[in-house]
């Protein structure tokens, strides 16, 4: 039986998440940097920004769960954040 794999995070999916979900995901990516979390929380990333800087960390670690639930994210393919 093939295991469903999580999908790569997209800008559209990121923007569709609630503010709380985005905040939890950012806190997992930057656990000791609350100022970075606050800075990125209400920003919309661009394609260029997800290749470099803080957004690249987020888009490498956060994925879309295989079950396609629109209220969840997955951290490092192991921890599901609702």
C-alpha cells in the first residue's frame, strides 16, 4: 500500500490558513525568535522571497498534509498543526 506524501507548501495555501495556524507554523520554524514570527505573520510571501531569507525556512519545513485538510499544516512531515 502506497503511503500518501505531504505536498509542498504553496503561497495560495499559506494565505488560506487562519492567522492562528500561520502563527503556530511560524513558531515551530522560529521557536526562539518571536520578533520574526510577528514580522512574518501578516506578510504575504512572494515567489522570490520563498527562495531566500526567512520565508525559505518556512517553505522548506512546512508542508500541506496529504489528507488535504485546509485548516492544517505539517511541520517537517511529522508534526501536524491544526
